[in-house]
């Protein structure tokens, strides 16, 4: 797969089939994951795969609690839009689509054939997240969907106890990725033009170039 196709189409896939993942794909995914940049080549990352239904079901319940808490606080405005916004407004329509996807995932997370957790040292996301993104790109190349989430950190200690993480302060959960064959279609996610997110030389100063539409394909 062309690298730009992988980058442009590796969107969050929350709706996943329960179809099992072939065992022979896992070495390819994790060997790609560990090639991510690592400060000082210390390789301070660990992954854990979870496929046991009862454990996934408990994680799903915790995730559901986390999303409900987030929707009642940080995402309260978005929930107001979903409930009472102008249904003809494209921005409201986009918020509704995102909310439906998030709600479906919170209710069906345990149906994903595999959950992958990544652990690192406190504040070590600069090492673990490049590795996690490598895994997501490799999964895309194999037709597998992923979606990086950090929401479970709201109940971090509870999740770590469930997974048997040593309580020695060395390893901390940084995020989780469901892995499976997607029920939706691949596509380029909607974003504002890139130049709106980039400054030149000083804060707020515009760049001289434009990318008004996706530059792939």
C-alpha cells in the first residue's frame, strides 16, 4: 500500500466485526509497532492484547462509564447540539455522526475481536504513541480497522488492576486500540484546510501556501 494512502485513509474505525484476526498477522503488526521512534532507543513501551470475552465485557462497562462522565462535562455542549441543534446545519450533522459512532463503540466495544493496550513511563507518550500509530498504519495495510482512545485513563487505576499491571509505578496505561475488520468504508476524513492549522515564524502569522482540498489521491 502506498504510504500516503495509508496516512490519508487510516481513519478511526469504531464499528468492527467480531470476526477473529488471523494469528499470522500479529507478528507483522507488532514488529511494525516496535519500529516507532524511541528516545535514546530505551524502548520504554509494552503492549497487551486482550481477547477474553469476560475481560472485554468489563472493559466495555468501564468505557461506558467514562464516556457518560465525559458527555456530562467536557462534551456537554456537543450533547446539547445533538439533542437540540439545527438538524439542517452541516456542523450539527457532523457532531451527530461522531456522537453516534462514539455511542455505538461504547456499547459494543467488547465485540471487537482484540483490544490492544499500550503502556509506558509517566509522560512517555512521545515514545508510545508513535509506536501505536505505526501499529494502526500496519493494520490499515492489512485491511484492519483501529481507533486510538485514551478515555479509559479516567478510570486508569481500575483498568490497570483488571489487567494485572504491577503496582510499582514503572508502567502506566497510555491508551487503547480496538482491532478488527471494519464494518464501515475506508475514506479520507474531513478536516479544515491544513494552512488554517499552521503558523509561519510567529504565532498567528499565516503561511504562504494553501492546501484547500486533500492532496491525496
